C-alpha cells in the first residue's frame, strides 16, 4: 500500500472519530479511540446476528427443497420406487 493511500485512509478514520492523531516533531502518531470503536462494533453485531439468522433460514429452506427434489427424482425412475 502506498504512503498516500495510507494517509488517505487515516484521514477517513480520523474524520469518523475512530483514530486520533498528534504531532511529535516529524512523527505523526495515531491512537485508536476505544469508545467509537466499541459503538461501531455493537452496531455491526446487530447486523451480523440478523444476517446470520437469515442465512441459517435460507440453508434450511435449500435443504428442504433439495430433499423434495431428490424424492421426486426417485419417484420418476423407471421401475418405480426403491
């Protein structure tokens, strides 16, 4: 990653309040801001739980449809059911 790209990302994080910057001679140290990061994590966790539940329900539905399709295929085989 180039230095300008890193600087751009750091500015975005600073504007979002997730990191803070300072000056020490020619150095520009950065610090993570715990409170905004914790708030962002909490907000994201709600969405993670929502999508995880949605994908589990979708997996269940797909399994059910696959089972139904397999039953139909077995019923259509020549010679009847096995």
